[in-house]
C-alpha cells in the first residue's frame, strides 16, 4: 500500500487549485465550482486518514460534507440566479457598489 | 449616618433620573427646585457625615462601606464601595456645598432657556459623578466617576448646541481630557498589575513594598490624567474654550468639580507619591510654571470669562505646586478657598453678563458700580480673596502654599519665586478686570446702560453667601505661629492629615519670624498688584495702552496666548491636514482645532489609508483570507 | 437491540427543538394561511425564542453531555446561548415593523431567523469539530439567504453574493483544517484531542498545527477578525438592517464559543504555539476596526467596523485563555447583545422615502425631534465606546483585567489606546444628534415593538453595568472548562 | 504496491489535470464537465482506499445530482458561450494569488514530509466489508445520529432558502 503522503499531497494540490480558482476567476459559477473542488480535496484527505487509521469516522464526515455541499449549492445557485438573471454579463467584479 | 453616605451621590442621581425622564412634563419651577433641593440634601447628608466623623477619634476616621460587590471574577475584585475619611468628606462638602449654590443660582440664570430640564438633568449628573469620584473606595470606581465627569462636562459645555463653537468646545474638552485619561487608565492598570488589587486600602498599605520604578511609572501616569482633567500645561487648551457653556456650568467646572479632580487624585494617591519624590518635583514644577504662564495670559485677555478661565488654570497650578512639594493639606486648603472665591467670581461675572445681555468683553463695560451694588461688593470680596489680601480666605491658603514651596523638604526657592510672581500677576489681572468692569466711564451703548440692572435674588443670594465664605473660609487654616495657644490653628490640615500620607513630608511649624515675614511678602505682593492695576486702569487709564505701544512684541505675545494654538497648528495640524486632504472627500467642519485637531487629523488620515484596503472587490477579500491562512499556517508550522 | 442514543440525550436539545417546532409551525401557517402568517409570525417566533430561553436556563447548572460527547451543555454554553437568544428575541422585535415596511415575506423570514438560531445554539454546544462545521453551515446558509433577502435591492444582492462566496470559501478552508486535525490525532472529538495532546509526539506535529491554523481561519472569518473581516462592512451595509443586527450578535457569539472550545478547551496545550498568532490577530482587529470606523459616514458600516473592533477585544480574552478571560467572554457577548442591538434598533427607526436613512447626517438634530430615541442611541454609543455607566465599560474592564492576569501588557496597551480612539467616532454620532435639524429631516417611526426592544436593550445596558454580578455567579462556574 | 502506484499516477494525473482545467476553462460548460471527471477520478481513489459506499455517493450525489444542477444553471443563465470580460480590473490578483498558492503548496510539502499521521502500523485492509454501506450505516445511526439529524435542519433551510430566492414574485 502506498504511504499516506501520496494521497495527502494530491489532496493538497487539488485544494490549492480550488483556492486559486476562487482568487483568479471572475465568473461566480466557476468560483463556486472551485469551492466544490476544495471540499472535494478535504474529502479525499478524510478518506485517506480513515483508511490508514482503519476508522470509519472519516466516511461519515465525507457523507456530512456532501450534504452540506448540496445545501450550499441549492442556496448558492439560487443567489447567483437571482442576481444574474437580469444581467447579460456575469462578472463578480461588477458587484462593487459597496466599499470602504 | 455613614450607612446613608451613599445618598450623597444618590440624591443628585435621583434628580437626574426624574428630570431626565419627566422633566419635560414638569413645570420649570418644580424641575429647578427639585434639582437644587436634592443637591442641597446631599450637602446636608455630607454635613451630617462630617459631624459624625468629627466625633470619632482621629485614628478611626477611616470608614469604608461597601454597597455591594460590584465585580468579582477570579482574583479581580472591585466593590461599589464608599470611603469615608477626612479627604473624601472634605471633597464631599466642597462639591455638594458649592454645587448647591450653583444649582440655586442656575434656577435664575437659566430661567428663560428652553433646555431648562435638560440643563438640570446634566447638572445633577455632573454633581453626582464628581461625588462618586471623590467617594470611591477603589480606583475602578474612581475611574467611573472620572469618565462620567468627562461626559457631563462635554454635555454641558456644548449645551448650546446651536453654536458650532460650543459643540467644538465640548468635543475639544472631551477629547483633550481623554488624552489624559489614557495616562490615567494605564496608571490604574499598572496599579492592578503591581498590587493585584485596586482597593485604596490595600494599595496604599503595600505602597512601600513595590519597586520604586513601578511606583514612579504609576504616579507619572496618574499625573498625566490629572493634567488633562485639571487643565495644566500642556493639556490646558480645553478650559478657556469651555467658556462656551452656560456661566454657572463654568463656575461648577472651575470651582467645585472637574478641574479639582486632578488635585484630589494626587492627594488621594499621596501614599504612592511620597514614594516617588522625583515625580512630586515634576508635579510641583508643572504646577508652578502653569500658574505663572496662565496668569500672564490672563493679564491681557479682554473676555471676562476667559480671564477667569486662565485664572483657574493658574490657581490650580498653585494647588499642584502645593501638593507637589508635599504640602497636600495646603493644596487642598487652597482648593477649598478657591472653590468659594472662584465660584463667586464666575457667578459675579454671570451677573454682569446677565445685566448686559450677554456681553463678555470688558472693553465694553465700565461704571457698573452704581448699577449693581451686590454684584460689585461681592466681586470685590472675591477679588481681594484671590489677590491674597489678609484676612480673606485666599490669603491664608496661598500663603501656606508659598511657605511650603520655600521651606518644605520638597520645596525649592525657584518654586517659591514662580509662585510669588504668579500671585503678583493674579492680583493685577483680577483688579484690572474689576476696575474695567465696575469703575471708570461706561463704555457700553446707552441703551444697554439703561437696561443694566441688578440680578434677581436667586442669583444675588448665592453671591452673598459665597462672598461670606470667600471672606472667612481662610480661618479654618490659620497658621500656628499666629496664635500659638489657640487650638484651632491649621484646622484643615489637622483634619485632613489622617487621610493623607504623613511621612516624610509634613513641614514642622515654621518659626514665627520666618512665617510672618513670608506672610508680609505675600501680602505686599498682592497689594502691589492691586495698586498697579489701580494705577493703570483707574488713575491713568491710558497707561496700559501706552505700554502696549512701547513693547508691542510682549503685549502681542501675551494677547495671542503665546501663539500656542498657532504653534500646535504649524506642528500638527498642517501636516495632518495635508495628509487628510489627500484622501478625504469633504472635510468635517465640526472637528476640533489645535493639538487635538492635529492628532485627530493624523488618525483620520491613517484611517482613510487603511480604509482603502476595503476595495469592495470580493476577490480581494478572498485573497486577504487566503493570505491570512497561508501566513497563519506558515507561522504555526514554524513554531515546531 | 442496541439503542442508538440514550433518550435522555435529547433533553439537551430542548431549546433547539422548541425553535425548530416554532419554525415549522410558522412555515405551515405561512403555507396555508398567508394572511394570518404575516401578522402572527413575529409573535410566534418571539414566543418560541422565549421558550428556548426558559429551556436553556433550565439546563443551567447541571453539565450534561450527550450523543457520545458530541455536544455538551455546560455553563459556558448556556451563557453564550443566552446571549444569542437575547439577540434573536430583540432582533425579532425590531423586525416586526421592518419586515412589513420592506414587504419581505414574513413567514420565511422568521422561519429562517429561527433556523439560523438553531445552528448558533448547536455551534455553542458542539464539542466535536464535525458538529462545529455542520452547525456553522446551518447558521451560515440561513444567513446567506437572509442577507440577500431584499432581492430587489442591488446592495442586498451584492451583500448576499459576497457573504455566500466568501463564507463558503472560508468554510472549505475550515473543513480542510478539520481533516488535518483528524489525520494528526485520529479524532475530531475535542475532549479526545485534548487527551491526545498530552503525548509529546502530537504536540509539535506540523499536521496538527496546520489544521489548527486552518480552523482558526474559518472561525476567524465568522467572528470578523482581521484579515478575515473584509466582508463584514459590505454585508452589514447591504443586508436588511434587522438581519445585520441579528447576525452581528448570533454568528459572532456562536463562533466565539466554538473558538474558545477549540483553542482553549481542546488545544490549550498548544497555547505557546498559537498565542502569538492570536495576539497579532487581536491587535490588528482592534486597530483596523476602530481606525476605519472613523472614516465612515454610513451608520451601518460604522457599526460593522465597530463589530470588528469588538471582536478584537473578545479575542484579547481568548488569547488570555485564563479563568478571567473565560468569564469575560460570555459577559462581553451578553453586554454586546444589548448595546449593539439597541444601536441597530435605532438605525431601523430612521427612514427616508421608505428606505433606511443610513447617512450619519440623517441623524443630525434627532435629539430635538425624538429626545428619548436619541438619548438611547447616545447611551448605546457610550456603551460601545466603553464609557460608564454602561455594560460596555464593565465588559472592557473584564477583558483588560484578563489581559493583565495573563501578563499581556502589550496587547492591553493596544486595547486601551484603541478604546480611547474609538470614543471619537461613537461620540461623533451623539454630537450630530444635537445639531440643527436639517431642512428635510428623515422620517422617524418608533412603533411599539421597536420601542420595547430599545427599552429592553437600554435597561440591559445599564443593568449589566450596575450589577455585573448577576451574571458573575454564572460565569464563575464557567471556569470549570479550564 | 506497483499496481497501486500506477493507478495513483494515472488517476492523480487525471484529477490534477481536470482540476486545473476547471479553473482555466473559458466556457463554464467545459468547467462543469471537467469537474465531473475530477469527481469521478476522486471516486476511484475512494474505491482504492476501501471506501465503497462513499465512492458511490460521490458519483451519485456529487457528480450526478449536484453537477447537473450546476449545468442546469449555466444553461438557464445562458452562459454557454459567455467569456469573461476581457479587461481584468484586478490584474495583480492573479500573480499574488499564484504566489500564495505556491507558498501553500510548499507548506503542504513541509507538513506532509515532517508531519506525523496517526495510522495503524502496516495497514492491510481491515476487513472485507470496511467502508461498505452496512458498517457505515451503523456508524452513522449510532455514533453520528445527531449530525445526521442536524443535516435535516440544513436541508430544510436550503429548501426554504432556495424557494425564497427563486420565487418570481417581486417584493
């Protein structure tokens, strides 16, 4: 069996990719997908730890995180729709009325 | 009676609540009477406490009564408790007594003001706060009173909100004194750090066991607080502006509350100060220099209230001189006499202004003597008292301070000289004021002169009562060498000393020869000042103007208050303004000027700079979060 | 057959169940009797919240833990829950007319407020990282919706979007931290983590430290600590005022409870490692919050920065991590609930053309038209500035003394200096209220429920100054956590 | 061991490549599809790591339901051809973000290299049914009953919330 480090490093790479997506992209839907990528990386870490500790707790956490992600998606996409339904261009930088 | 001592701040507080909530619906008479009666009640309770305290043997005159445990958490403990000892009872009597007369006077003075009930709400709260301040048995409760006094002064100074200058002055007072409060807060915290408690008894009992450096730091920090509240150099700038408030408020601030808080603080903490002789020397010098400095400004100012304001700064400086050389009782004695004659001066000035429809410029007065007899004579009493003419009250207290400045172990001839010079100038400027206002040709319009009249009894009665006080209050502190056999010499000092630090600074009784000589010098100086004023303003009214022509530089320097405001402007305000203007969209018109202004602008500029980090871009915010995460994790894994 | 959990475990959740039942009842009424719902929802919510407070107080004094240690009911938790429920009750009161005026859908509004409160209460009593994460999401998702509730207002939309994306982002960071802690210790149970830390190998484990750091980021976001605070002003400004008021107490209090449980209860052994980090965060939070508040001319943004600054002061108590610090946190939160909600209540009263009048200039002359309202506002401002005679003063004294007891003099000095600076902008509001009335004054309406809320908040603000001991007897037992 | 390494390298490459593709795709539809592939490959890892139940959840719930929702929204907003506006208002963001990302990866490297993971020594698959629905279900309904119940509150909020947000009526 491979050392846990392999999976963890992979998970870290996926997590970093996700964060970069949030920082770099201007399309809120893609930013949101990047957050899903981050959650996914966390899930991979949980499953890895679970496997190497021979404990099922991590599986439950993944189950819970997936549920949370589903709820977030439902509400998040609702917010995105309610804002961008009326706009032609979907750019997060346009949301800049409030500052300072 | 001691168990009812809480009524002393409690009664005015009750007045605040009643007038604050129902005042608008009550008739004016009820509001004013209620407010005055409650403060009068607290004066009566103070007297009763005083009498009971006198009945106790000297060493038992130290009673604490805890109302309830206020804060108790872990090793941090504070009571809502009252300390009754000579010092606090002394202050209670001064505050509630003088406060009572000012309340009564206000019922007349403010009679036509639309904010009548609001005024008395604040005034009662002011008295209550000051009473809390002086009656607290620990530094935390003292701090509460300290802050409340600051708020009340702010509310009252900016009472006439419709004048922008009043609003600015209130803000200036609040913010300047908060600079001092910073020192005070740090001092209180340091006390807790060093002693593990904030209760006076425990702190003072352990004062000798704490390292000198710590005591020095604590006393310096407390003194910074005192400087702010008591308007000493360099934080005095707010007090002259505070004249924007109603005149009785000025009287209250100057005579009984607020500015005396700093003197009280140093006296209260005297067991700490005696362990820091170097700091006491600083206190003395700050006091002496302020006394002289403010007196010189008062020489040439033409606004009756401002002259009195600088006079207060100067007199408080003398008190600090007294406590600074270790003569705590002498400083407090002067506080007492000053309360009488300064309240009297202010109320007299208010009476004059009342007669002249609010005129404050002494160049537009004159010849009022015949118009207002009561005001004239009472003002004269006050003037003689502050000038130090025997046997009025100021003579004894001032003499005691000056004598201590020269002869006490902590004294210095330079301090004495400064104090003496200040006395000379004091006598001069107060009689300049007096002569210009009441003597000579009337310089106001004929119509005004026609209308000028004596004030109503609610104003003149307090004047008379205070005049009697200003005249005779000095006899509670007659020095021992004048009447060696009598048991009543140094009454104030003997009463107060159990509450103050005794060793090692209490001066021995002076040899009569030296004592009398010092007295005569002080008296001569006072008479010289009055004579000079008489010469300049009554005998040859043009002299001062000629002098101004001959030495314009000196005269203008004084007239412009040494250009302190201007120097502050150049040093702090301009750079601050430049910075602020660089970012700021519109400049806030109501911001205070001077030193405070500079600091405020600098902070505001910094604020605008930091504000720019809030770009409004969501992605920037995410970047900040992420950067924070990277730095945080990086730091944490590096601690391994 | 093995019974999943001891039935008595459910007792701990009585407050949550009361709220849940109330929320469902409101939704049902809303679905079947729309007209009745608009009128009755606030009162039903208020009754439910009151019931929850009663239930929470009943749980007082007998520490329980349930569901295999997943949640605990200790005195600390009950106190923070009281702060939250107080905040909810006051927020409901100030919503009564606000929701009607803004024509928000009442049923969903109150139901979401209550559901979010459930998340807050659960977060307070969570003794397990997964429960903390889950309850954080429960409260947050409801708040995302509430923030964007005024859908037709661009500011509300923008606030909802910002809060949602940044909130999810930081929650994802938090959950990664949980994963790392799980990897290092093999558990997410706070008690077990604390036990694990005794073994020397775990203490310096970078996996654990990195995990702790990421969890700190997620919770720091919720409490609005610098540099995770940037969403706060925008969200508070854009969200309906009542929602901003509600979340400024609830989500902050809940996140602080979780922070205390994670940092002090579970990872107290790592204090030498995290102390410097929390120290710096607290210092930055106090400084930035108070400093930028000075430049604000929008009262909602000013209150947002004020809320950031107050998070900084509470963080000082967290950093102190001593008995006094632990006692001061619930006290500070309860005091803050009163004074801050009071201030927000006043904000909702001042309107212009049906919109909230949020400019500071809109408050000029308020004293002359509405002396009692302005007086209360002045009181709340003084309280937020930490000036006596208000609860804000006592709360700050507590925190300062905790810092003294922990020998954090540097942080203490920063706290005192920033407090002094903060007086400036709080005072500015009171100054403005005394100025001349503008030519076109805003409309000020104080309906009865709002007046009650303001009165309660004012009374609480003064009461906690005079008798902080009332909560002291409670907070003393909090020290059991240590 | 070798076989596992090979699988790891192949699946890992796919996962990383699709992950990067998600954040680089111009077209949101492509991004969604890449994310689906990414979820699939991660699900494969779950299988390798003896987490069958979670692996199928991942495919059914995540890659299936949730991503379809994403796709639906992309279509609804008619973003299929939408390209991010040419001008980036925050040009520095990209590079600072990238630098921070690299820093995070370095930290991750330090952590994984120096870190101690709690693991049972020489771990063979514990039992054949580790990670299947039966033991996971038991765990869920016994030890983790409370979180499971709380998720129901969460879903209630999501339902109410999305109804409020999506309702046509203006208010």
